[in-house]
């Protein structure tokens, strides 16, 4: 007996189910739609923004809306962003996960300098603990690998901090599989944060590698919509779902792999709520394929 059109559509949708939580090391569970704080700074990610009270309200609203994974870095500001996170959501520390990063120095707006020296990394960890007012960092990530220094040396103080109970989990950023495997010989790695979105997919193999090995993959710059051809596809599917193209881009990432954690950032309360509603969009397998081509 031939299946009806509705039955076919229902089957297609049933294959599109997405799990919206992820567990670090099969222990620490977070919602896969988190929040990134990079935009809560002044121009060039330098100093505080012009409306710090609004920034705190956005962070507070994110947690109230269901976000329990917030990503910051000591280089945002530098140092001002971690203080903002503590002031805004410190009261929620028992129920949220704060991820931070170290390994970049700043000399001015828009200027970033890699520093993987062990002594600097040790200082960065202590600084983040103090600014976030934490006894232990739940997820500390190496912001960039310093090409001048073997990663084994860079991560030595990180491994020391894990043993001392100052760091629970360790992640990396902008790394390939070879570097991940070298790092794993020094300290367990639970996450990788690389540039990845619908139009920039150079790290596909790392997404698959992390999924296979039980690590989180945290794409930064997740909302890029890419060339006009892709924008047209996004717009068409967005219209079908009565959604924005940004929401469709996030929904695609959520469906791409169950280990992907999203950290879209915004300084707008309205845009924050729009991003949060992306979990309500259920892309069919066909829509996913169209966007993936």
C-alpha cells in the first residue's frame, strides 16, 4: 500500500529529531544552545561597552531563557568581560557552566597576540579564577596554539591546574586533529572551539572527529550566512518555517551533529530571544541536505 504524502512527511520529520543537551565527559550536562559574550565589550573587543547595565541584563535574560552554558575569555576587554559575567550571573553559578579561555594578549582594539608560554598560561588561569570568583573553572580553553612553543609545554601548567582542582575540563580552539591528539597526551580534552558555520566548513573533519571521540564542538561565528546562493536557500527555508535566516543557520548546526554546542552572541535582548527560539525549528532531512550542499 502506497504511503500518503502526510505519512511520508511524518517519517521525514521523525528522523529529524534533535537532542538539545550535551554532557561533557558524560557528566556535566548543558543545553546545546548557549551564549557567547564577545559582543559585550567596546569597539574592537576593547574595554566595556557603552551600556554595561544593558549587557548585564542581556546575560541575566539569557540564563532566565534557559541558557546554562556561557563562553567568555580573559582577552575580552581584556579582563573586563569575565568581571561582567561574574557580576551579571554569579548568583546562578550553581546551575550554569562558565567556559573561559586564555592564551591571547591584547595591545589595543582589534589587536590580538598569541602567548603560549607556560608561565603566562599559569598566570592566565589564576587571573580567570580571581575575576570569575571561582574555586574551579568548569571549562578552560586554550584560545590559540602558539606556533613558537610546543603545545606540550603550553599545556603543562594546565595539567597542573587540573590536578590541583583549579580546572575541571580543558578545551582547545582553532586546532586540527594532529594538535588535538598531541594535546590529549598531556591532559584530557573535552571540547574544540573552531570557526564553523553554514558557509565556512573547513573544519568538517574536526566536527566528525570530536563527535566520534565524545568531545564537544563549539563553533564560533555560527551565524554567517555566506554567498548569495546560500542566502537564497536560507531565505526560502526560513519563509517555510516563518523564521529568520539566523534561526535556520542555528537549527542547521544543531542538526549537523549532536556534539555541537552553540554560543551565538548579541548585545540585543530582542536578538537574544530570536536566537533562543531556534530550538523550536525542526528542519527536515531534505532541508538539511539542501543547506549542506
